[in-house]
C-alpha cells in the first residue's frame, strides 16, 4: 500500500490503519474503529484468507471476536462448533476459544474482524477445584465451628493447618505445653516443621514428637494434592520417661525450663483405645471435609459461572453495538469512494473545459489510482495493467517534482502479458521516489526493466538514489527465518512483496536487493511464467 493511498483511505473512511500483517494463510489490515483514539480497546480489521489455505488452531487469550463475511466463503471451527462464513454472515469467537480457519475454495475469502479485549475480573473464590487452597476454603466453610464441635465430641485438642503449617483455626482444647512449643518454636511436629509429617504416602498417621506427645494427623487431599492437615490428640500415652526429661533440658533454655516442666507435667494421658477410636473418626471427618470442600467450591463455581454469563451477555450487547457501528462504516466506505470518483471526474471535466489540461490529467490519474485500489479484488494483474497504474502515479509525482528525476520503462512485448501480484512493481517504484530520491543533489534516474528468459519472467527496478538503508537490508536477510521486523514504511512494502511472492510462487520466486554502483539500489524479482509447486522462497540481500 502506497503512502498516498494510505492517506487517502484514512481521510475517506475516517479510520486509522494501525498495522498490516502478512501470514502464509492470508493478510490482515488493522483499523482503529475510533479515529480519535477514545475507544482504543476495540479494533477492526479486514482479513484476506488465501485460497486453499488453513490457519492452524489457536487460542483467543483475553479477547473476543465477531467475524463478518465480506466476500467469498471461509469455514471457522470454534470449540468444536462449525461456522460457515459467507458474505453478510456473522460469527462469534469467545475469549479463550480454540479457533481455526479454512478456505477450501479457489478464491480469496474476505471478512471483517472486530476484536474486543475482555477485562480480567479478580475473584475472591477459586474457579477451579485443582487450584483451591485450604485458606480459601475457610472463607467458604465455617471450619472454626466444625473443628470446635469435633474437639468437644472427642474431648481432645484439634488443629487445622494448611500445607505450610499455618493454623487456619484457633486450636481447641490445646494443652499449655504445646502452646509453649508453638510460641518458642521448639517442637518437631507439623505446627513447627510443616513438611515433617506430610509423607509421600499421604495416609493418616499417628505422630510422636521428640517429647513423647502423640497427635493423629489426617491429610486433606483433593485431586492427589495435599491442601493441609487435620490434627487431633496432643497428649501423652505413658508417664514421662528419663529420656524425655533430658530432651526438655536440652531444648529449653534456663529461663524457659521451669515453665516447660510444669506444662509438660500437666499433659493429659490419652488412653490408647481412645486414641485409636479417634483416629478412625478423624479419617471419616477428613473424608467428609473433602466432600464439603468440593461441594462448596462447585457451588461457588456455579455462582461465578452465572455471574460470568451475565457479564458475557453485557459484553455481547456491546459487541452487537460495535458490529452495527462497523456495518455502518462498511456502508459508508461503499458510498464514499463512489461519491469521490464522481467528484474527481467532475473536477477533471471542468478543468478541461477551462483549459487547465495539467489539472485535468492529474485528477484523472488520481481517480484511476483510487478506483483500482478501492475497487474489486486484485489478486493477479498483467504487467500491462501494473504499468498503467505506475504511469498514473509517475504523472502525479513528476508534476509535483518536475526536475527531480526521469523514468525509463523497458518491457518486451511478451512480458506485458505476464500476471504478477497487484502493485508488485508499484511499491518498488514508490520506494525509489519517496526514499531513494529524497534530498539528493543530482538528477534522479529510475529504470524499470522486464523481459522473459525461458519459462521465467525477470523484472528490475534500478535507481541512482541514496541507496537502501542497512537496517532494511538486515531485515530482509532475516525475514525468511523469523518472519518479523521491518516496521518502517519501506520495510512494510518489501515485506508485502516478499509474502505475496512466497504465497503465489513458493520457492520458484527470487527476490534480490543489492547496491547499484557507487549510489543507488537494484531490486530484481524473478518468477515463473506458469504455476509452481510451492515451498520456501529464496530471499537475497
């Protein structure tokens, strides 16, 4: 797309072209729906899908899309749902949807794409049971009341900790000695060393600490992941031994020892049968707690899903408004060029009547260029039509800069019938004039050559300007492997040529950019005259 046409289109349609993207399957021209930038969140693009191509399955992360058929027919698959998009048909791709595109016809399919980003909403509850944490469950279920009732029924201390050993409820019936160990971090149980008791077998265990205090620990497991641990007991099963008394003296400091001995002596002696019965009960309580967690989490998921449906309906209403606005823009875009062409022809005719032949010629040239660019699809055109387009452009430029450059076009009669991608040579001519001849102090000379060599057509565009910038040359060198870069204007044009040559001719085409003499640039394009088998194209810089 030339700079002149870019400016005219943006002025006519009141839309800003923000990006052009080219792929193996097609090309996209992104437009900003609001030209003043007040609604930058929403964008519109015109997408051309090449014949007999496929865009692989891809995810829509964080954006929704409405697609509107403009020309031809394409098939879209979204989350297993088939959408046949023909002219005037509408499709919807939700955020997070798995989307792929097929064009099985022999013609380019064109569509309008309205992309609307979805704003992430922070949720206080987990949306997936796999990601749930026990502290989140404590906000959904009254675990404090559950642990209190269980402690009262078994008449033993009860604790609930997460996988990091953090208490989620206040310990019930908790002995003073265990409180002291917890406060001073002197013990080796799960409350002081979280991972010490969460074994790989993830089974209920009876743990004896270094002071001989017993506790039953039942891990809370969902989807094979430990969320935390329900503990019960915290008492001795036998009287203190000499070894345990020595452990007290070894672990507690002098200022703490007397208090520790007193609290230790007050520890309750738990009957082993009682401890075994509580262990069986604790296992059932843990299993019931898991079911409560799953049920509560699913209830919250249902509530969140209902809220998300309401939000989605609101967004769909906004998208429908956006589609109506885009349709209006489309209708305006169909009317405006027709009005412009008639106006330009009227100006040209009046100029001729008044004897202003130069003004008439310029007006006719501009009208012809706009009509070709904004009219029907131009996939392939003959060199003869391409040169006609170039001559209209040269007429405008040489009228603006009558002494800056001269042009020589040398085409053999046979090569004028060869079909090439539309504007293939035009972009090179414009680059030479706009960039090669910019600020030069010598007469510019532009040569366009075209000839046949066997079953191949060879085209050259040569200028004696300032030469192609080094960054453009480097970008062309890496284009084949990376497919990125070249965001300056001339780079976008060269990338456009490269991608379309690659699409139509595969590895049968050659695209060469090189310095010409001490100053200037020589660009050579070599293509087959017939069809090709495809493959990777050769790009030489």
